[in-house]
C-alpha cells in the first residue's frame, strides 16, 4: 500500500493541507486495519500488559514501521503528513501501539538515517523499516530527565586498546520498547567534564556483553507498551557502532526528540479523536429524564469544545509536518504542536469520562483506558514545561 511518496501542494507563502488520494488511502487503510484487527483485543491486552507483536508485524507489512525511510533503505519514502495520519489512526484505537511505532520510526530510524554511517544504515535500517526488528531510544536516567545534559552514563575506550571497543556503564530508565527492541540508541558521556558537549551516541544490541534488561515499570496507562530499565554493566560496544563523532550525542538526541514530538502530537490527536467518538456515541444512546443525554445543551457544548480543540491541534500537527516536509526551519513548531495537542488530549479524555458518568470510571469502557493512556503524553518526549521553555526561547525570553 505505502509504495510512493505523497505530495503536498506548497508555495513559498501558502500551505495546502488537503490530502491527496494516496494520503487518504493510507489513512483509510490503517483505520480499517485498526478497527478490524486491533480493537477487539485492546482491552484484554491492556489488562495483561501484553505487547502487540503480531499486530505490529501486520502493520509492518503495510509499511508502517518505516514510513519515513527512503526506498533505498527499505522504506516507502513517504512524507511526514502520511506519517502523522498513520500515527493518529493507530492511536485512535490503541495509544500504546502508537507509542511503540513512534519510537521506532522517528526516535531511532530518523537519527540513524541522518547521522549514521553507511555501514550502520546497511546493517540496521532495512530491518527496522521492514519491522523485522524494533528500535529503542535510551536517554532518560534516574537523575536525568528534562535535563538531558545531566546524564551520568559513561563511555570510554577499553583500557589499552586503540581500536575499541567502548565500555559503557550506567542505567537508563523509562525505555519504551526496551524489552522487545533489537537495537538501542544509547547516549553516554565520553567527556564528563564537557557537559552537554561531552555526550556521544551509540548503537547497542541486547546481545552485547554487559547489557541487561532491568525492572519493568508498572505504569498508570499504556500497559501494552513496555517501559523498562536498561542496565549497562561495562557493556562492550564496537567503535563502529558510535553514531557520528564524539560529542555529537546531544545534538543527535535533540534532533530525534524534535522529530518525535510531531509523532507524539499526532498520537495525542488520535487519542482525543477516539475519546470524542466514544463520548458522542454514548451520549446518543444514554437516556436520562426521558431523553438521550445528547439532547442536553451541557453535553452538546462539551462535545463541541472537544471537537474544536481536536481540530485546532490537528492543524498544529499538520503545520509541523508540512514544515518538516518542506525543509523549512522547524524552530518551536514541533513544541507548539506537542504542547497543545497533549494537553488537549488530557482535557478531551477527562470530558469523555465525565459524559459517561459512573460507567466512565469502569474498566469496561474505552474512555477509562484512554484517560489513563493520555496522561503520560504531557511528560514523555519533553514535558509541557520544557516545550514552553523552547517556545519562550524563540520569543527571545
């Protein structure tokens, strides 16, 4: 299905967000797949904390695991608009699955494509784009979240060796896909005295000596998206697995997060859309005081506000994706989309639970899960507070 690049009409001064036929086909195909193949199992997988390996493999066959990769590296070479459409449709049904897809697509493949060597790309990109393996992004540590430059993991050449390997020691936390990934982008300090300029990036495989998966986080939501601790106990990483030059790691990490924020913003739009649809359907069939509650102005206004906020967020997301496709300067655009969309998703999810009343608090409903799943979105890939710092910085503050 995903075999050619979608086009976006653009000039220097105008943006056209109307979807072309191929983009509509992507959206509709993913929506149909999610409704038929994924929705029936979402609730049970959430309760069991079970990763959707089989379902993601089927999405990989549609091209969804490497949408942004050029054809020469095994992907369909699609535009960012097509990518955010896919993420939104996945998240509309299963937010946890969208998280896994966003990480492997944007937080791993895009920086590898941009900064990786030819040998690294040949070794990993084809398999990542085909969904044969999944990727994971390892930046956060117990004492370093928003302050990325404060990481404590160390990387140094093996003693007495001029050609490697690097020895990595430290602990990473909240690693999405951590228990199911086959390649990890790990950030470590090669020059501890240089602050953010002393960080380097490495491609680490779980089979490397000294690599261990630690505890699994027991989370509020997104139970079927595994978040784990990664322990590097003098982990041996070949020199050829360093991404870019020493000291480029923070630049690589921030670039990956910039791309990833567009995906998380699209995820938030999808989650909110799912909440709205569930709430509207419930309001049309729930009766109180002799009529459907959808006839009450209080409910109508809640639904109207939800719809309006979703459309506003979708516009910000598509603007960010358009800028990425056009090669324009991103600036704080991705941060604006991520900030507004994720906070919007939390507001919309809360209203959806309210419209459902007491049943909305029950695990029998989709909106209860959506409410839990949405909460983390204002935290990962950069908190709302960090997004505001980035936006304010562009204002010269």
